C-alpha cells in the first residue's frame, strides 16, 4: 500500500514517470522505501528547500503509523 502510494505521488510530479522505481527494504521495526527517479527529476521530487520530499515523508509516516510500523523514505541518485 505504501509502496504504491509513493509511486503514484512520484509519477504525478516527475517529467519521466516511467523512470520512477520504488524498492522496499524491511527490517524488524522499520521499513525503508528507496525512491529512484531520472537524474533530471531529482529536483522536482526534493522540491525547494526539501518541501516536497518532507511532505511525502509525512504522508508515509502517517500511513505506516496506522499500520503499527515505522517507515522512512530515501531518495537515491
């Protein structure tokens, strides 16, 4: 559920939606979502001052908290 949400949000923001890739790494208490986009779309995902990335992380945290787990988002080059 969280993975699909991140993909949908990222695809709506970037210029090249086919390059969006989300991988999930599960730990005991935390799930890490790694987001990869085209190099020219990194700025669009991060946003001015990190606002868009922070907003995506906030939504992800709220959803994962409801499920009783912790989740973080990493934006990779």
